[in-house]
């Protein structure tokens, strides 16, 4: 579990870097000429920062559990995990519904 918990933040950073350097510029280019509203990509970039911070907190608690520390509030840990997962699900859903179709990527689901 240790290496998996330690992989969460670097994995998210790599994915976010790819989105910000490849996917988002393609999306913004596809919007040019139409009634372009780049607020969506600004929001998605802000979500990246929030998700990485939240993932760091989740990593800390998972590492503590992995090192045998007692979980004083299991509900709080569950809330943290659900919060991270739900945030990521919403982010991915928006990209699948709006961003990917605009850049010609067919999402197989």
C-alpha cells in the first residue's frame, strides 16, 4: 500500500500536465472562431491544483494507516476519499462531455 499511496500525487500531476499542455490547448484552438469561452479551461486548471492538494492529504492519511497508526475517525477518512473521488469524477465527466468531442476524441467510455 505504501508505494500505491505515494503514487497518487505524481500520477495526478502527470495527467494534469498532459491535459494542460496537449488537451486544453487543442480545446481552446477548437473554440477559437466560435463564441469562445476559455473560462472552462481556467476552471479545469484550478481544479487540478485543488485535486492535487486534496490527493496530498489523502496520501498522508493512507500512509499513516499503512504505517499502523490508529484511525481515530474512520468516517472522516471515508469522507476524504469520497470527496477526492467525486471531484475527479465530475472533472472527468465534464471533459468527456465537452472537451474531448470538441477536439475529435471519441471516448469509448
